C-alpha cells in the first residue's frame, strides 16, 4: 500500500499535526518505507508459530508469597467511628 502526498497531509490533519510542504515529501518516504516493512512481515508464513510474550526465553523472578506485615485488624477497626463483626459500618449513600 503506497501513500500519496494527499494521504500524508490528511493523516497529519487527523493527528492535529502541522506539516509544512517541505516536510511532506520526506514524511511520505518514511511512511512508505514503514508500510513496505509491514507488507514484508505480513508475507512471512507464521502458521504453527506459537505467540510469545517476550523475544527471549526468560522467567520472571517473583518474591516469595509470605506474610511480612503484622495483623493490625483489631487496632485499625478500633479507630473507626462504627464497626461491627469485624466490618466497618458506613452511612448509606445510595437510595
């Protein structure tokens, strides 16, 4: 898919970019180069290729899942204006 100067100007207008006439020519060449690369990549047969989340075979290092904070539930509930059965009581805001 090759673009023309009118296409470049229209894309610049849609993107709210100011594009001077001197910039339109080089931009046209760059966009056509990008579209050429996309067409070349789309021509590659990828049937049977598994999608991957990363180009390298890496594993994410995760920290151990363990409790590191003390249980302060009762102390925090004591600060609430109203609490009952371990829950905060709040005024009804939806009628």
